[in-house]
C-alpha cells in the first residue's frame, strides 16, 4: 500500500515542540548577546546567518572576551563540524524506511535548518512505523524552528541586557540557562563510551583557561576530547 | 556592525551551511560510509567534547564567583539547578523542559538565599 506523502504544512505543524523549546532559549541568547555589548541587529544577524545555538553562545563569549577572529572562526567551525554527520545519517534512515533512495531536489533549501533538534525530530519521525518523509516536510519543520530562533533572538536583544535588572532572581535564572542548556544537550548526546571524552574536555578546559584564557580552554577541551574519543571509540562505531 | 564581527559571522555561517549541505550531495549509504571510521569517531566525539567544555566554561564564572565571595547560597542554587536538569532529563528525555526547569529552580533558590 502506498503511503500518503507528508508535506510542508505537516512539517510546519511538526515544528511546534521545537518552536516552544527554541523561543525561550533564543530570547535568552538575545539577552546574553545584548549584555555582552552586541546590538539588536548584530544578535539577529548572527542567528540568521550561523543558526547554531551552542556556537552562538560561544561566539558571544569569544568575541566579547576579545578573542581574535581567527581563533573565533576555528573554534566555532570545530564546534559545528558535528553537523557533517547529520545529513548522511538522516538520508541513510530515509533510504531504509522508504525502501530506496529518493532523488533530492531541494537539499540546498532544507540543509540550513538541519540543527541538532530538527535532525533528532526527523529521526524520531522516521522511527515511527510506516511514517513517510519528504523534502517539503523537512523544509516545513526547519522553517518553523528557524523563525522561532531568529524572532526569539530579536525579542531578547530588544529587551536588552538590563531588561530584568529589577528582578535579580529572573536575571540570574536567565543567565543560568546556558549551563542548564549545555547539561541537557550533553545528556542527550552522551553515550557510555563518551565519558572519557567528557572528562578530558573538562580537564582540557580547566588547564587551558588556567594557563591562557577561557576561550583557549574551550578550544583545548574540544580538541583533546575529540582526539580521546577518536582513539577510544568502540570498534563497531568506527567500522560501521 | 563592525567588519570583524560581520566576517566571523559570514565565514562561520557559510561553513556551517556547507557542513549541513555538502553531505547531501554524497547522500545515503555513501555519505554514511564516508563519515564512518576515525574521522566520524572524531567528529562525533568533538561534538560531545565541545558541549562538555562549554558546560564547564558556563559554570566556571558562577561557581568561582560564589566561592571567592563566600556566597555559598549561589553555589547551592547552582547545584539545585543542575540536579533538577539532570533528574528531569532522565525522567522526560526533553531538552527544553530540563533546561527551563533547571534555570527556574536556580532562580528560585537564588531568590531564597539572597
């Protein structure tokens, strides 16, 4: 029996959980960027062009901390390099569940929206028995999430760094969104064999920040953790 | 908008777009195979390592500030926020819920102790 194709609107509707998750975090990013001295236009431009939450928080830390452009570019691209894995993993899952490879017509359009959460949602959809997938659905889910991220950033930046000065507990809670976001993302990503990577990254950060600066510590932690993971990866993960 | 900021955003934005787009040109099994092996293991680990380093970097000013100023209540608030995030994520497997709840608990304990 042929499966009904899912389209753009189903994808847009499917983005609602991501929109609810993205908007408040994007507002927090806008407030953080404003506190770090970036204008509304700069914060919104960063969300429009880079569109990768963790690296945007890192970008504000690095650039506001006086890191040079080369260090910032290398750090941010290294952080975002994991996105190389998403399209192959997604398309392989599509091939398996849709009984063959679909010709791709608009990957240039939906690729920009292939963030951690959109990728995870697409895989979640494909894990459902007999669920179908289409590029229009992918454009829809990606567009909803993108608009939430960009508009949330603009709202946060418009509110400004001093928006919650009269409510220090709210201000503190918003500032603490970064650690809780990174802890949640870490818990979502980490598998049992990754714990040496996590420990190495934290030690690398501590050493780098003690010897040089916080931004150097982040870069050292990333690279040291990545190298440890490369050599400690389980055999099946390397061979598949 | 200064030129340095603009250039960093554009270079990182274009690079990130290419990370997402170029593998679709290889596609499916061939792409998965290309990203397997040591390169794939490195890229998979570097994502985890990046987030771990960012977590440490975002916690460091909170904890260092609390400990050096003797405001142990702030450290307790951070502990409560992180434990809430951990427990909620383990319970519901929901990044947004765990993130927001952890920050809310931090703010609540911060308000109680300050």
